C-alpha cells in the first residue's frame, strides 16, 4: 500500500461524519477509498446525502493531515508494523465474519498471529490469586495444544493469560484499547515486548497516538471475541467489561465458557451470571478444547488449588472463601497465637494470601 492509498484509508476512517457503517456502504458503492474521495459531489449526494457528501469533498483538515503523517512515521519506525485494511489479504478472516469489522487494523508483530485459531481468555483486573493461577494455567494448556491465546493486555486476568501462553511456548495476541504505539497500562510494557519476541502480535483499530479513553475498551472487546473461536471468562464482577466480551462473543456465534467460584466472592458473580445465561461451566482446559472439538491430548488440569495442604485440617477448615482470623478460630477452636503463626507459614508457602478487609484467602 503506497502513501496515497494509506492516506485515503486513514481519511475514510478518521473523517468525523463517516462512521464504520457508512464507510462500508461507501466502499461497497465506490470501491477503494481513493475512488470515494475522487467521486463527484453529485454521485456522493445520491448515495449518502448532502451532509456526508460535503464532509467527503471538504479539504483535508490540519488535524487529519497530522494524523496521516504520524501514521506514516510510525510505519517507518519498525519492520513489523502494518496497517491492514478490509481489502488486505492478511486481514483476519474471522473478523470479516462479524457484523461490524474494523475498517482498519494497526498491527505490531507477526501478522500471521491474527489468522491463527485462538481462544480468548479474559476477566477481572482485580483478580484473586486463584483467578490469576487459573488464567495462567488454562492459557498455558491452550498454547500447548496449538491454540493462540487472545486477551486485552489489562491488569489481572488478561496479563496472566498472556504470560501463561508465553511461558508455555505459545503465541498470544493483545488487542488494545489505545493506539498501537501506546501500551496501556504502562506497567505491561515488558509483557508487550515478550508478546512480540515470542511471535505474537499487538493489534488495535484506533489511530496512532490515541490515548486510553474508557469508551474505547468496550469497542475493542468485540475484536477480542471476533478473533477467537470462543471466550473463556476466568473471573468477573457482575458489571465487569469481560461480560461485554462474553455477550458480544455470543452474538457473534462464538462459544462462551466460564469458571465458577465461591458464591461469596464478588469476582465470581459475573461468571455465575454467564453460566445461568447459558455459558458452559468449565473446570479444566480439556472442557473447553473438547467443546471446540479441538484435538486435545491434555490430562485434566483442575482449577487452582494447593496440592500440599491435605494433611493440614486447619487449612481445610479455612475453606476457599475469604476468612478472618476470628472465623478460623471459631472453626478450629485452636489458640489464636498458634493460628497467627500458622497463617504466616501458609503465606510464606504461597498457600494463602491476605485480601482487603483484614481477611485471608487460600490460593
């Protein structure tokens, strides 16, 4: 794609009056973007009306010219940077099947990663230790079976999923809610580099230089779902953005999976809602793989629990819900001093973790 073609695509997607639906309508009627902007005012009016025809035939604004120049500079800054259009043969086929595919995709990394069969792993930013372990373990199992793992590079479950896929030697794809040049959150810059170093990719529909703005993240969720054969929600509060991803996935005809949790955990309520609404309850990666009819060779991997605590009745009494020291005293009838010491031992061994409100929870 030469600079003139790129400029026309960028102009099509960044002209304020032209939304995605209108852009696709214009492409269907006139062909490539350069043909749209070369069309006569009369022919444009007949297709989209006077207001849009005026916007299309208006001179290029200063802001739009700067955005085009910024994109050209960004593309020249690395060999693994691409802008994929709906007309590009490398545009992922799975996205073409959704009702509102992005007109442009900005990609950093291996473009082939976008066409790989993959499963989305998403969930809460404020994940529990068990949730993080589950996300990492499930993603690792998917990666070992040859599936790509897609997620949103957010804190919590997303980051754990990317990490699990990488550590298993697999490919992972991060869909951003910012421009392709801005890693958000910034603390995941090292993780973003690892994604690229291991053959994965970072993708966004937002122009170069676009900062993190809340309303952009629900839009990017449809891309996470659209790129994947199914979506696994590991943990989610009742109003979590992960539920938006799951809803969009169901609307796109993708499979939706959810891991259950404690009935008392706020981070499990979203998953329980999904299960009530028809999502498939899963306890191991093989549950997902078999549903997708993916050739699975896994031994069943249970959800994260400790394997070294069965001989400790006090830890068994703690259960898996958050608990206070007083509650544990009541359950075990053990001396407070001894339980305090045991809690410290459990924490050092990675068997429990402290959570807000002066409580503890098993990992």
